[in-house]
C-alpha cells in the first residue's frame, strides 16, 4: 500500500511540474524580455534590433530591453545568448557572421551556432554593392577583372574587418573571377568607405543601407550588386549574374534567436509576434527603402537558411585561407 502511495505521489509531482511548465508557457511573457545585440550601439544591427523590439513589445504587451554586447566579430553577444536560461526572457539578433561564418573562421568558438541556439525567424536579407571612387577608371565588373588579372596583387579592397560580409563578398568575387587582390581591413565599415572616397583603396563591397547616401551624393560609384536581380533603388546597376558571375551572390542577413532548449510554444509565440511586426507598414517601408528584403516565415525556414549559408561560407573561408586578426 505504501509503495502504491509513493508511486501516486511521484506521478502527482511529475504532473504538477509539467502543469506548472505549461502554465508558464501559456502565460508567456509575464515580465520584460532582454534582447541581446552582438554589435555596438548605432550600427545597422542595433538600429534594426531596436525597431523590431519596439514593435514586438507592443504585440507581446511586455517591455523588450535591448542590450548591446559587442566584440569578437559578434561572438561575445551570441555566446551570451547561447548561455542564457532557455525560458524566452533572453533572445537576440543572430547575424550572418556569428551564425554562419565564425565557426569556421575562428575554429575555437565557445558556442556552436547549430547546437547551442534556437532560430526563431529571419528578419531581413540585404545585398551588398561593389563601389569605387567616382574618379576611378573602372566602370564595370569586367574592367576590374581585367585590371586585376593584368596586375595581380595590386588592386585593393577595404572592409570593416576580417570575416565580415565586406571581406567575404570580395573573397567570393576573387575566387569566382580567378583574380588576386589585397585586403585592407579597417576597424569599421564607415572607415573603409571614407578611405575609398579619399582614393586610398581601389574598391569596397558595402551594404546598401550605408552605401546609398554616398551613392546619391556622387561620392561613390556603384559597379554591381550582389543580389540575383537588380535593386529598385539602383535600377541602372547590374547584378553580378548579369556581369557573368552568377555565383557572386551575397545577402547579409539577421534574424531572431534564443538559447537551445527554449520551449516550442514560446518559440512559436515569438515567431508569430515577429511575423506580425514585419507587417507594420512603417517598418516595411524603412527596410525596403534601405534595399533590404523583408524576412519572416517559420523557425524551420530560418534553420534551412543558416545551414545553407554555413556550408557556403565555410568553403569560401577555407579556400581563401582566411584567418582572424
């Protein structure tokens, strides 16, 4: 009889635990959510994080507090997310480099993007533009390829640092065109653009949102875009596919992530809130005006993208023998 009572008590206890977990998930969120940005304040990732967090906060009826944890190419903030409690109260922005590049680039990350994090939803994808100084004699992709082949190791390209989308776009271009150029890394993308405008480097691949003001002011000349098709913002600028290099396709992306083990019910609720936020007309207009493609979709869609991007950029990093600073 005592044995039966013990079993009954254990079953009751287990039932109570599962019931409590279910109640916690169904009432989620009932307190503020921390939103980690693995880059510094004022940049593109920070701005978009604050915009999406503000929209989601209204939908979820709880404050979402944005916290910047920059450093190590996005690794510090991304690792912080991976080590947080999987209860839905710590989420963050999962970006191109820390989610798909840095595992191969650094080789000794203290988190694994595939096993330590839960993708929630893609927020956006954005192409880069190959830029030259307006006084440059290079007007087409072929002009650059011909010059690079006639002068191997002479043409230069700037970037915001090793392993970012600026450098990797140029590396992908080099590998597909069979050319050799010199990488000149800076502490930020804006510093690289400044030196390009000063004529100190030959070219740079940059995100459209940061390049457009200088293009409109005729301080930089766009040569080609890394999306499959031309951008409505730059209708006269060909894609690399049109220029004869269809494999030079780069879309810098970011999306919401959470620690591994976050309950599916919570992930689904965050996914729904983010998808709803991405329908906001003001936010959509802002994203489209910067040349970006609006994300959305299911967690599984985001997982598929991350896996494909990881395979692609792992091969590029290895072939280019790219090493961290």
